[in-house]
C-alpha cells in the first residue's frame, strides 16, 4: 500500500473537471458503496468504500477529495443522486454542478476493472479490505496503463518505460529501507 501512496504523489496535478459516481459492492453479503472520482483525463482521483449513500457519505467523500487541493474546481459531473448536490452546495459552492446520466460515462467505465477484479477475488471480506485494495489497485493500475489511444507508439513505449523505472525506484527504495 506504500507503493500506491508514493505513486499517487508522483502523478500530475489533476484536472479541474471531476466526474463522480458510486457503485454497489457486496461485502460479506451486505451492500456497500464504492465512491469513485476521476478527472477529465480519466485519472482516478480517489476511491472510498462506505456503508451508506446519503448526504453525509457524500460530504465525507468530497472532504477527502478536497484535502490538499491547491486550485479551484470548475465543474463537477455526477449522476442524479441528490446527495452530491447537498455536499457540493456546502463544500464547493462555486463549482458548476452538471447532473446527467450520460455525461458521467468516464466514471462508469472506470468501475469496469473493479467488477472484473471483484469476480476474480470472489468478493471482498470486509469494508477495510475493499478500501485498501481498491485504493492501491486504482493508482497502481493507472500508473501502468497510460491512455494509449492518445499517443504514438514511440511515446507510449517511453511513458511505459518511465512508469517501470518509477516502480523499480519506489519498490527497491521500500524494500531496502
């Protein structure tokens, strides 16, 4: 999990347009909610696993996203869940809020690896395990999967080589220290 934190600190500054969504996950037969935020470049900003999907849960997620933010957020895109509006009004009153079920496809597509990985792991055993795994997996996976369709082959190889170099540096530094 230390690797994911180190990689998170190395990523570029996130964009000023965020897409937020939540998805149901089963944990020990109970329903939980996986909240996810991505920026306009489909870079995962944060993930939070919670037992509720109300205004308080949305505020907690927004506070987590806004911690350490050094710029103003321009646009927040969500589905039509009213909890987002409650949290946005209180914590980000200047940001424009767009509610649409079709504008939010970036986060919907971002959930697909979660579902795939969840099937392979045969579900999560606890909220804590789900939170730790999803947070680490999202950042490490994003580190090794640049947006190939936007790059030339040479640029893609260079970005992948840099990603592996960073990974080697961070993992070797962790194992010797």
